[in-house]
C-alpha cells in the first residue's frame, strides 16, 4: 500500500476460468483477509477494485474496507452497497482521518484471515491472484510471505510489466521491489507490530523488511497477479511525486540495517525510490588480491601501459586497507622488469608466484589461492583499473553476512560502456547483463542503480571468504580459459550462498587485452552439460 492517491478507472484483461461462488460463514476464519484502506476514491475506480476481489476464482477470503473519513459521503454508500451484496465484505468506518498507517492497522485489527493481502483502494487483482497464492501455501504451509509480479494500467492499457527476481534481500534494501501483490502471514505481521507511523509513505517497505527478517520461507510467484493504476500525481506514474516517501524509505532501510547488525547507513539512491547502502569498510581484515598475469603491454586511451602494473598501481592508490597482500601469479615469460616494477610499487605486500606449464586461468587462480594468506580473497584480472575509492573495503564488506558467498563489481569497457553488471544464466545461456549499455543507464526498474543478487559474477573482479572458496573447490581446472567463473558461481549458489553485485564498486576492464579471447568448443560443451537446462534465471536483471 502507498499513501492516498487518486487514480483512473480500468478493467482487467486476464483470461482465466471462473469458479462457482462460495460464501464463507462467520463461524470460520477465511484463508485470506484482503486489507484495503479507502480515502475519497473515485467511485467507479473503487467499484472496480471491489469487483476484482469479488470475481476471484478462489473464494475463501474476506475484504476489509477501512474508510478513513472520506469527505465524499458517496464513498461510504459504495462500501455499504458492496457489503450488502456479499457477506465476505466488511466495512470499518473511522470517525476521523488518521492516514494510511492508522487505517491499515485498523484493517489488521479487524482481519480474521490466516494471511493478509495488501490491496490499494484503486488497484486491481488478477482473477486468479488468490488461487495462485493459495496453491503455493498448499505446497508448503510454512510460507510466511508471498509476492508476485505486477504491471501498470492506464486508460485500459497494460504496460510496464515488472518481472521480479526471486527473494533478494540485498535488492530489497536498495528498492521496495516486492511491492504488489504482497501476502503476509497475519500472526507474523502482528508479532512485528503491524505498520509503523514513523515510516508513513514507505510503510509497506518497512513492514516487509521486518517480516522477512523473521520469516521462515519467502516465495516469489513469477506471474502478474496485480495491476497498479496510473494517474496524474500517483506514485505509479512517477516516484518523485511523493519525495517524503523516499525519505521514509531511507529511515526504514536504515532501521533494518541496525536490526540485522549490518555496520552501515542507508542513504538516498540515485533516483527516487532507490537507496544506497554505505557499509563501513573494515580496513584491518586480512585480504589477499590474486592477479594472474604474463606482464602483457598494450595501449589504452592512446597511451601504452603494462596492464598488471597499472592494475596494482591504481588499486593501491585508491585504498587505505591495512592488511593487504598482492599475489601475482606470473608466467615464465613475464618480463623481469615488470616484476621489478611491481615489487617497487607493492613492496613487502607483493607475493610473487611463478606459474609453469600451458595456459590455464583456473589453475593460475588456484595456485594463487594456495600461496595466499588472506581471510578474504579478491580475484582480479590484470587488465583492470580502479575507479572507485576503497574498492577493497567495499567489495568485502557484504561478505560479513554469513549467507553472502561472493561479491562482484560494475565493470566498464574503455569507452565507458557497461562490460559487466552481473551474469544472466537463463534457459541454457550464460551472458552478461546489460553488456554494452551506455554508462548512466538505469536498467530495467533501476537494476543498474542498486546492489542486487545475481546468478553469476565475472571473475575479472570478485571477492570471497577463504572458507567458501575452499568449500566449493575453487576454480575448475577443466575449464582453462572460459566459463570458469560461471562454474564457480554456480557452485557457490548451489552451496546455498547469495552472490551480490555492487553498483558502487566500479572499475574499467579492458577485456581480453592481456590474453587470447578464444572460446574452445569443449569448454562450451562442458559448461552446458554441467549446468544448463530450461531454467529461468531467478535474478533476471
């Protein structure tokens, strides 16, 4: 639910079967209580919202309509008529206007259902919405929170469909992405104290943060079950229409960080409705940065450079990290002057590791790991250059959360276009999200502006805890040149860890400048045989 707004009328285009109407007697609590605070809603819109509930295929529900002292008396007449026609519709009339939080809490108090479904007073449920939610509950009765995909409707036209990711706690800190339709276990909502007045404007975000902190199971239904009405002045039209809601969201996320023990603060993100998580870097953690190289030279921005030298130089120039080891795994043909320059730049932080044998990127990384002493591992390609200050501290900070197994960065090509913003592992294909997008692009639903979970991260810049790397067996040396990072990410994900892409950790990546970019057919066949299949990427960006 959002704060009160006025929206247009519309219908519903869903084509699904109907079911016979069944009354729910007052002697038994329904499965769903649909909570709808009402304030001066246009009458036709309000009637359509109510009709979208009455027309549900699943019939075990009650609709709690709380009129928050609407000035227009015809609003209460519409509510009264609806209740007279269907005993499942219950009306609560507030004597004074208290705002959406007060009205929503009145609805919670009146609700008898096992689950609470949040429906704005001018939006529409798809006819099969409750049916799909009930089916998920039947599969696993321990579920505490269910959310679906949504779209928008304007003048009868459906558009802007939001295909949401599966449960993504980091993304929820950066954006109230779960939105509509949200269905929460009633006992849990009451346990955490319902809606809180101090977060009015972002009260749903705050509630979902608190519920998901203690929920046993969270389910995403990748289907549009909710249609969000768009009219002039509504949040659906433009999030900057209600700037106070943005500030309430900052406070909600900040309070969440404190509750879950994340050392950091929430700040406004780049655009309204987004939030930046500024974690406090722990500069005394033991970190080993592992960089495979052969000391290749090339030209960038019209000037010649030795890639590994500039990678190490810019990394050390942009960090204040105190316990930092630079593990350079170098080939026999690496020029001696390159290693001498690295020793001059890094001093006693340099750990050189001689690599012998045929090229195998995975084996070079694994040998770097065996020589490294760090509690945290950062793997870097030698053809990168830092943009962000304190890249090391920012990259490892989320790894303090036990369920985060890997972090990765935003990487740009030499011309500033996006090179890496997370992998997509979708329907047997392994690709880079937003490859080639112009710098500054928002991405779908601001996905390039916020930290978020991803199915994979490029090993050109990743961080892991040492024990996680050991647990999953490191890089597969059967994949010497390509897809080794895809394989590593899949192993980390299958071990139950989250992979988090960090939008504010930025580097240039002069991709494949320092090695042969050839993709061997055996590598492609192996990664497909091992991991592919008709599977939806749960974190499609």
